[in-house]
């Protein structure tokens, strides 16, 4: 769609944001060098309790506010625990992102790529370089 969107369901439900998103977000993607089986991760995931607050709603509110700390606090992925149990290197990558100065970290989908939110493109680029020097595959990216 050429812009930030909301993806729900299994990624098949795509809609535009009901507000103008932040200009851009600076991220570092860190690949720990391990592959994941989505099926294995999902089978180990506990169902979310009925009536729990929607992670999508929290993230939309944080994006609308535009404050990095609120956006980072809204990162939520129920698949992190089972994925890191299967592949502990994911947790190592997430910790490396935190040590590199990420405002917040999470994991993409069912893994294995971790990502960190940074306060500037300069910090993201510097951090990605340091992570690569430590042996992780890392790439600084920016949303549009």
C-alpha cells in the first residue's frame, strides 16, 4: 500500500491507519543465524486470555502519540517465549539490541529476526555496525 498499515489475522487483513503515522521510525533488524519453524513455535504458544486488552489498540494509540518510549512499551509478541525456548540465540540477539541502546526490542512474527527501535538513524546505523562486528547479521532500516 506504500504506507504504514495495520495487519491483522494471519496478515491477510490489511487496512490503512486512521491517523497520520510518525514520519519514520529507526530500527535495527538482527538475525541470529537460526531458522524457525512457525508451526513448532505456535504449538508451544499459550492462548491469550479472553478479554485481555488488544495489543493492536495499544500500538495504534502509541503510534498516534508519536513518543518512542510509548511505541516501544507497546511492543508485544506472544511468540517470543516459545521461540526463544526453541532457539535461545533469539534472546541473545534481543539482549544485544538492548545493550546497543535500543529504546525497545521485540521479535518479528514467529522469529527468528529480532528488532530494536532507535532514537535516530545515526544511532541505528552505529548500532547495526557494532552488532555486525560482534557476529550478528544486522541491518539498520527506517519506516516510511
